C-alpha cells in the first residue's frame, strides 16, 4: 500500500478559501497533512476547513491578510501553538489589477505588490524559523506564467509574479543548508472563480482554449497535484525551481490580451 505523501506533516495554505488554494488544502489533507486554511475572507477559509473535516481530514481555519506582517506572524504562531509545528507553507494567495503603466493607479501597484510579493517574503520570514525547529520543510509559492513573459494589460501582475520567481530562487539559496526547499509554481489559465467570470464570455474561452496546447484550460486540482509533489519528499532534490503547469501554453498568456492590452490612445 502506498503511504500518503504528507503523513504527519503540518501545512499552511494561503488563499485557501477559493480556487487553487481550496483544492490544494483538500489535496494536502487527503495526503495526510494537518492543514491550516488561511484566507482574508475568514468565512471562506472556514468553509474549506469544514469540508476537509467532513471528509475525515484534519484542518483549522485562520483569517489573515498575508500582506500584513502581524497577520502572517500570528498565522505561523497559531499553527505552531495548535498543531505543534510547521512543515509546509504554500504561499498561494494573490490578486490582480488590470492596467498598463499609464492606466494603473499607484495604489493598485502597491496593493498587488503587497499581496503577491510582500506576502511571500513575510511567509519566509515567519515560517523558516518554525521549520528550523522541525529540521526542515518545504515552501511553495504561486507565481504565474505571467511572471515569465511580458504580458500586456496587467503590468503589476506580471512584475509581481516575476518577483515571486526570483524571490523563490533567492530564498532557496539562503535556506538550502537548513533542509528547507523553496519552489514556485507557474500556472497557465486555471478555472477558478475569477477566471470563470472571464471565460463566461465564449470568445474569451475560445482564445484561452486555443492558447493551451492541450486544448483546454486547467483545473485547480491540477495545480494542487503539483503543489503536493513539491511539498512532499518525492521532490527532495528540487529547490529554487519554478514548475510550469500550463497545458503547453507556448505563447504569452491570453489573460492580458483579453483585458485589451492596447494603451488607451490606441484603442478605437
Ligand atoms: N486562476 C489562474 O488562471 C491563475 C493563473 C496563474 C496564477 N494564479 C495565481 O494563483 C493564486 C490563486 O488564484 P486563484 O485563481 O485560485 O484565485 P481565487 O480568487 O479563486 O483565490 C484566491 C484567494 O486568495 C484570497 N486572498 C486574496 N488576497 C488575500 C490576502 N491579502 N490575504 C489572504 N488571502 C487573500 C482570496 O480571498 C481568495 O479566496 C494567485 O496567486 C493567482 O495569482 C492563478
């Protein structure tokens, strides 16, 4: 009989109230982890934790804004206090604001950089000391294929996800001697609630389906499968990597195009 991949592990998943985070929290629990579902929407985190408990898993929920140092510090402290330690952190919560450099407000730039990038730094800042107490651990950060290309139409999103990829590499270098591996995942278009709202438009769905070599967009469970692998000892010789899980998306992300990346003065 195969062993569950995350037996006796304690795992935090941020953004666990929806989409990729919710699917990953469920999958981590199915693989034997005690899961801490974290979300800025506390009721959504609680829903995910309750669903895991209903399936016979072990989960708790924490409401936290991952862009805020005090919240991330509390998230780790409560996890260690309740569950005795921390082995896995999936820093997955993220947000997007459309806009070219001309269109985007300074406030939206700061918001997206805080939610997408500062959160990853804060995750490392507070999770690494807790993982050291256990002799090591695994940190996984959700980047995006938008961090690999100069997508149009969402400059701060593209910049933030590129930052996540290189922050991942830097953290991996710093903590490789501590038994802590740090990796990122770059999803293609994944059918989560924000994307579902976009692809409700048949033309938007068509562009996305055609952009992916596999001829479809991805499901949150397909990112969860990659996250479980990176969290587990199955990936014990992998660190500092960004794992592209994009169904063979070989051109730029279609998401930006859909938001009409042309500068305002070139739109008709
Ligand atoms: N869906 C895609 O196509 C896609 C593609 C590439 C990357 N991503 C990335 O995947 C991650 C998850 O996205 P998703 O598509 O599942 O979206 P989603 O909206 O379904 O889930 C994101 C969750 O994060 C939470 N959240 C937002 N800001 C937060 C904050 N400051 N603190 C704590 N929680 C916060 C939201 O409440 C939400 O429940 C994001 O980092 C996103 O950028 C998604």
